């Protein structure tokens, strides 16, 4: 188990770009991405660019970590009276081909999946191994409500992690009320990217999450093994200030006390492999939403992760404007 500590500037990952494979490219006709089967991540380039653009971001993130640590020591402070945080969601769809213009049904399926995952009503919640059952978050007290769908046709075949999809001046869609609404951009992403998010503390103009259209929702064009809506669950976890469970380093720290230390990311559906981090063998929590396993094999947050997410919208937290 790990103790929460403050990230130094050089280790803060400001934005996460989660991808399926560096082999994901458009097919020769340029009409659809070639299906791939593993989830990977490319983050450091995005972080370095954001940090260079705004050096004060490191200090803001350090302040957020200090607030989060204090909240974890007194989690009843600043919580919502009714215990539920309702998040309005704006889905921004960028499409070139008809299949990229995801349907309303596909969008609604994603909202349903998010509400199940964050309320612990997902059908596979009870599949958590006994060794971790007492660490399950239960209902996180977060509910997502579809506020609007914005659609825009584009001649771009794909988008990268430079946030162009979030800017109308670069052919994208500007976020709608990003300090009070969660913006999601759904589009075709290049270089195998499955999705990425911005941590709290970043600029409002680029706040939100980006999801590959074939990894979005549970119906329509969603493709296995990323067709249970868990890419959005994972990315919104980052938006609520959760880190990857392996801490983006070998035996790294995700700043949550009740998640076991992982050697590295896990892929596919590995069951419960053993980690030797810390010198004592222990099972890895591969079914955690913040690992890199396939959608059917991730189905829980921990109590510590729940507390960390709640800290973002507590009074004085970095997302309190959503209250």
C-alpha cells in the first residue's frame, strides 16, 4: 500500500493520451480505423507541451494534491448535502464519414454505462475477486446527465493529442461552459489513441475528455474489446484526478492508499497476476478502471479512489464550480 505524497513538477502528468496500439492507422481508403486489440498510453509529450505553455500549472497541481490530501483526512468536509454530484455532459461529435457521426443511441449508451460504473450498479461489479472485495468503492455519488450533443462535419481524417478538436479555429468544436459542464469530444484519433483527458488544474478552454468513436458507448460503431464504455469511465477518472494504477512508472505511486502497487500496466484480460513491488508478492488489481485491461475486464474503483474523486468537487476543490 502507498502513502499519498505531493507530485514534484517533473512527475506531474497533466494530460493522458490512452491508446490501443501504435499500429492503429486509417485503412488505405481512409474510411475507418483498422481494429486493434490492446490498450496503451502516450502521455509525456502532451505533458511537456502543456507545462512549457504554462509553467504555473505545476504549482496549481501541487496545490490540488495538498487539498486532496487534506480532504482525505477529513472526507466529510465540503461534501454535497444530498451526497450526489450531478455532472451535465456535452458530447461534441466530429465526423467525416457517416459511420463517424455516432448516433444518439450510441451516445445514450455511453451515459448509461458511465452511470452504472460510477454507481457500482454495473453487472460485473460483483466479479471483483474476494481479496479486493472490501476495497470496492460502492456508489461514488456521481451521476452523469446528457446536456447537449454538438455535431460538426469535417474533412479531417483523424485528430491527434494537440487539442485541435477542442478549437473551432482549428476545425474542431469549442467546449460549452467547461467550468460547469463536462465536455466529451468523440472523433477518429490518429496513432492508435483510444482517448485522453485533462486533469483538474488545466486551462478551461481545453478541459474535458476525448474518446475514439469506435471506443465510445456500448452499441453502434463501438468495437470489441472496447465496447462497454470503459474508455470514457477511465478517462473521466483522470478528469476527476485519478492516476493510472501503476503510477506511470515501474512500481509507481498513483497517490491512493488502498490500491496495490503494480509493476506496470496490464493488458487484455489477465486475471490477477502477482506483483513483487515492495519486496512482498501481492495480487495486482487488474480489474480497476485505471489499469489498461480490456473493457470486459475492468469493473471497479476503490474507496480511496472514490475519496480522491470526491475531493475535486468538494468546497474549495478544483471542480467545485460543478456543484
